[in-house]
C-alpha cells in the first residue's frame, strides 16, 4: 500500500495515515475485507515510528473502518458492517467543523454543496 506522507505538514503523521486509508477506501483503491500491512511493515515502508502507525490503526478501529486481530492482523471491515450511533456522531462532529470552517472562510452554502458533491463523485474540481 502506497501512502504519501507530508513530513512538513502541520497535520500529525498518524492523522495523515488515517485519512489516506479512508480516502483510498472511498476511492475503491482499497477493498472491504482487504488485509492491511502490519504496523511494523507500514512503518518501515513510509519511514515512521511503529507507534505512529499503531495510533492511526487504533483510530481507524475506533472509526469502525478496520478490525485489528493479533492472530490475523489488521483488515478493512466487511462492507456489511453496520455503523454505530457513536460513529455517526463522530462523522457529524467532523461535518460540523467543516461547515463552521466554510462559514468562517466565507464559502457560500451552494459552493460548499458543490464541493462536497464533486468530492463524493470523485471529481477533483
């Protein structure tokens, strides 16, 4: 699995890993049920501490995106996995922040809706 990490970014590396995996799944670059590299392997591949990757994987597990098992490793959940109320609440919390940021940046509602629609459909406009 190839992840682009920006070591100069203000965003923590574990969050970049988390977001990259979620985006790859949304873009069908990863499949539901697919095995992920071990924490040690991914850390070595991208040149970061294994605790950084472990933190990203733990967050993805809390998000309901992956399951971690000491015997079988980490994998993306099956598509039939049901989202919990806590996970829905977390998505809403993220959206609340995005909407607030858009308002502060004077992005009009229609522009934000168009941006979301383009991202949802995989357009880079």
